[in-house]
């Protein structure tokens, strides 16, 4: 006979959680004493692994349908099965109950681009002074957000929660159990257009965080450079601003002498001790991410030297604007995600980066332009090092009916610059005419790259997560 534990309240389940505060949804990550939630998806059913989880050492397994297995052989385990109407909903309800035990700032971050980098920078700044918990990796969805909340321990002084979304009402749902006291929308761009229903849908969907803060007396950190965010944040009780405009509470800019540097330097002009922060980030599009980290740090009384040091010591990882040196080449790997806004920003930033250590192919000031081959076309490169720059771009996902046109617009942008070589990989790049190299997927592009014999060139590798552009590097 199958013996199940029936719990009538979230409070009773919370008592079990307090004894077993490590929650997992994947048996491959399970450790002895964990609390396992059997979630279901289009291609998996965690209930089928519930008995296996218990046998592997889980303290309890929360299920919403009978698991598969030999119950007679595992009779001693089945008493640790907790049957609920909906395991995912129960996970989220448990997260809310846990969240309600804290009276500390919970900072929610969303936006079209830069969420994870912003989250990491803010975590670095706050954790220099306070005990701060944050989203690990990209656990920013309907499963990751409650898991992040449940990872916050009783000693927490701050929590920083990243919220990703690809359709309306998603951010709203996260707010109902995150209960954010503070919020940041990094920007509004062309991301997940298909799910949101177009650019206006993106604004509405991301703006659900502002709606929550407005309705609950929260505080918003708002980028003054964005007209959209200025307008969307109207009516929020507490607004703290940052940006390059002089009317912001915290003002910063890229120093004029640093506009051509590979790594981003940020000059802080107002709101804290003036100075220059030398980051390990690539791209001036990261300027707002740095500024909001400074702003949050100052608002919560982190000492100025600690703010500067924390940002300068932060090193990007997980294929986000990583600067890699390999085989004498300088590679910007930005393969975690891409949409039209971030792709355009990355290409334009890459075009501005100066080359160093001129190779025999490189034009130098005062010399004649150099003729180079890009894909199947021959182009003339002015001095400035474009004949040392290689673009390897993967397709952008979830753009709906505008996808082909958005890919065509990126090709048009690329054509404005002369490159050493350009490779366009997969997706809707395959549906449009262009003069550049084309590959079906990242592995095929990787085979080409490994045999191309590039040396002392600068590469930008970027694409949506589904393109897996990191595989280009092998």
C-alpha cells in the first residue's frame, strides 16, 4: 500500500522546510536531507522520480500525483511523500510564507537587457558590507525565483532577486510571492517580442514591477536616460534616479579619454565621491548597470571605497561580456542572450574598440586603406583596425512576426563597417540574403573557426541562448 503524508497548511510544510531548508527540483542536484519538489513540464514529470529522490537521501518529496516505482520494495520511503494539489503552486506558496518572515529589503530586478550583470554588481556592492543573498546564475523564472527566495537564510540583511519574463503577467506573479520593497527595470528593449505581443507589450510586462511598487509604497531606482522608464515610474512613492543626465540623483559618464578602451571605465560625477571606476566589463552599454550598483550602494550606506572596490573586482562569467585571450586572439564572448537591442549595442561597441599590437594586415594612421575579404565579398578597410575584427553572430530568438526583419536590420548594421570576416549562424539569418559566411549551427561555425587560423584578431561572439554560441570556441 502507498503511504502518503497529507499536510493541510503551508505552515505545516514550512515546519518541515525549517528542518530541511535545502530545496531542489532536480534529482541530479540532490543532497542528503534535501526537500524535493516533483515539478512537471512539457518534457518531464518529477513525480516519476519521487521515490528515487527519497532513496537517494531526500528527507521528503512533495508530489501532486502518484509516483512510479515498486512501492512494496520501498515501503519505508513512502511515508515521506507529501501529496499536494499542485507541486509548483505549493513551492511558490512556501516561498511567499518564507519571504513573510523577513523584514529586510528585497530588491527585484527585471528589464530587457543587463539583468544578470546588474544583479551581480549590486550583490557585489551590498555584500561588501551586508549579508546578502541573490539569484544564482539565471534562476529567474517561475521555478528559479521561489527557489532563490527559499535559499535566503535567517541571517540575511538583503536579498537581490532577478526576474526574467517572456509574457505579460509574469512579473506580476513573481511579485506576489517575492513582495519586493525596491525595484529596478534596467531598460525596455526588443526582447521576447513574440510572447509580449510587441514593444508596447514589453513595456507593459516589465512595468508590472513598477505597478507593484506603486501599489505597495515601494522604492524604484530609475534610469533618467530612459524616457520610457521616467514615464512608467510616475506615481511611485519613492523614486531614486541615476544616469548621465544632470538632473539624476547619481550621475556618471564614460570619461572622454576612455571612450576607445576595451574595458569600461566609469567616471562618477555626482552623488558620491567623484572618481573613476575601472571595471572588468566590456561595452559602454554596461554604464547604466554600473551606475545603478553605485546608486543602490550609496542609498544603503555602503562606504564609497567599498563600492568602488566591489565593482572593480567584479569579473563577468557565464558567457556574459567575457573578455577571453586565446591563441593570440582577443575574444568578447557574449553568448548568454541576444535581442535586437543588445545585439545592436554590442556590434556598435565592438566597432569602436581600438586594436592594439598592429599585425601585418593592420592599417596604421596615415597609410592607405587595406583591402580585406569578408565572407564572399571584398571590402576596403580604413585605418582603425577593422581588418583585425571578426564577427560571429548567432540568431536571435522569440521575436515573432518581426524576426526576419530584425535579423535583416542587424545585417544592414553590419554592412556599415568593414570587417576582417563575418559569420552568421542559424535561425532567421538563414532566411535572408547577405554576403557573409553562413552556418547552420554553432558547431559548424566552430569547425570553420578552428581551421581559419586567425591570430592577433579581435572577435565578437554573440547570440541568443538557443544558439549556444559558446560552442563556437569548442
